[in-house]
């Protein structure tokens, strides 16, 4: 009789173990990264986009310095704001104009700030939504709204809903990948790519910018392929038996699926993220040759390589919340653009020349905007801008977006969205629609009811944004 009949599953795993790529994926799971399912689903309607690259800007970018020019704000700079646009928390004082010039760009004449010289070259592919508003002025609650659709913690993120609805086009790579900043975690951490109460297999998988893309993916000591394959087969049988005795344990199922994906990822992930395969011209296009833009540019290039290999959703994040410019707003906003504008412009250029922009939706934005009024946190410190949920801007490009337009408007001072007011649910519904998903049909049973990304809201798809 085989010795394995007398061996516990734990003992088998231990003996198979040291450096075994699949088992080492447990370290990924400890960081809340789990593999998505491996088969594509049929969308509800004909999709215009196949994938999404989310460029999330933690902290709240200043719309009046970037995407929403306000001549009246400059005209009345350093004067008391009208009562209807005064800050309800009384943290800001006089109006503060933008020091940056806005230019009409492209054939459409869509206006961008001068500190976005590379993104603005793609004005005719970009739709700026200038009439966003949200329901909370604290970062965490506003992030939950932007990422999950409600101002409560623990819900599935947009990327998880997309992978739940569409599945994967590549069985050897996760459907949902998160690319965090190696300098540090973003505000709200792993919840930015959490699957919430959706099955854990729909959670984002973290890929690293530096070093091995996935920790412990390769064994420390190389083994013959036939030995590795034999170990995988044995582990698969043990896992299947273990799961059969514990049916309905979703986290166990997700963990086993992640182990199985690990064996497939050993080649696929290494190839997908081998940027040495790219030409020097392409690397320069993304700013990888520049210390200021290298980090963000590297992740933008990783995102392009992932979506062209069938990854559905890729999210890029920045450490902390760099757009949170309570002081030194002008310097801080420009510094963020210095880091991101060239790489994002390069991403748009590269996607377009490869024929990928039409099928890839780019989503740029943060949890809210910044106040038109000035905030000073300390004496002798350059004025900043406070959190601003009442009117701000995001933009989208590619993937069926009708570019070259500004949708909606804020008032003369950029305080409140007044035309075509756009709540987060409408933005989410539009994104799902572009992917061929109906936000009303895409539901999941939870706590006795069918929940959805756009829950609780009378939601509409914004048809004006779509080609």
C-alpha cells in the first residue's frame, strides 16, 4: 500500500513544500490577493470594451487646477466667496484661483491645465466628466463610494464586479490585478481591490513593480519539469479530496484555485511582466528612463502588457494620498502631474498605436475634488485646498468612450455640480455597460437580497459618453 495512505494532508503539503510555487502563493493570499475564475462569461450585450485600466488618484485631485477651468475663480482670487459657494465646514477662507493656464487641446478644443502636457495630447480621445459629486468628504468613505458604490466598508470593488460578471480571457493570469506603489500602501490598503462579500476568487491579485512580480512564485531550487508536474498532480488530488469533505467553504475553494493558478503563472506572469522585451523607445515613451516618472511609468507599461494578454481589470495606485493638498496645493498638484502625466500620456499613445485603445477603457480620478477656497493649515505655509465632494472631475478614454467632450458642469467657481449632475452609480453603470454588463442584472445574493454595484440608486447609463 502506498505510503501516502498513512500521510495526513498537512504532512503531504509539508513534504512537497520548500519553495513549491503553488504553496508559496499563500503569501499572496495573506496580502488578500486571490485568483479570479478562469472561464469567460457571455456579457449581457455586445461590449465596446474588453478590459479596464483604472488610474486611481488617492487624495482627491484639484479639478479647478486640472480639468475644470474657472475664469471667475481667478478674477475674484483672494476675495470672500459668495454665500452660495462658501465652505460648509468653515475651513477655507477666500477664493483661490489657479496659477496654471488652461489650453484648448486637439480638434475638439477640450481644455486641460498646462501641467498635463502629455495627457492633453489625447484630448480628442478623452471625455471629462466635470459634474461628479459624492456623499462624504472623508477619504475612506469617499473611497468606498468611488470603488464599491456605497459609503460603507466591506463591499466588492468595481474590479471584482467586472471579473465576477465577465470571467477571464487568460487561464494563466488573474482576471483582476492590482499594481500598488512600491513606496507604500495607498489609503484604505487592500480594500482598494477587495472582493468584499463576493467569493474570494474575484479579489484582485497583487503584482509587484520591482523584483519578482509575484512573491515566491518560483522555487528556490529549480526542479525537473516532470517532477514539478507530478507534485502539482498529487497536490491537486489531495486538495480535491479535502474540498469534497468541506463543500461550501468559498475561501478554501479560492485558496485551492490560487494554488492551481500558481503553476500556470510561473511562465505566464514572468513573460507578461518582462519589460526587457520592450524597445528602448517604448520604455522612454512611458518615462522609465526618468527617475521622476520611472515608477508610475513602469506600472503603466505593466498594465498595457497585462490587458493585451487578456487581464480584465488592472488598477494602479499611488502611495498614501499624494493628491490630498491641504497645504502647498500648487506645488503638490504639479508634483503629482510630474510623476503621472508623461506615463499616462505614453500609455494612451501605446494603446492607440497597438490597436488596443478601442477595446481598453481608461478610468482616471479620485474620491473627490478640492475646494475653490483657500485653506491654510499653518502660518507661512503655501495655501492648500480642502476636500470637496460637491463637484469634481474624472475622465475616461478608449473602450467606446466618445472623446473630445466635457460632460456636465460646475458653477462659475467650481463649487457645486449644476449641469448633468453625475453620481457615482451612474458612472459605474456606464462602465459596466461599456463592458457589455447590465448593472441591474449583475447581482449577487447577500444577506437575503440580491445586491449590485449600483445598489440603492435610481441609476442610468450616461449615453452621451458612449460612441
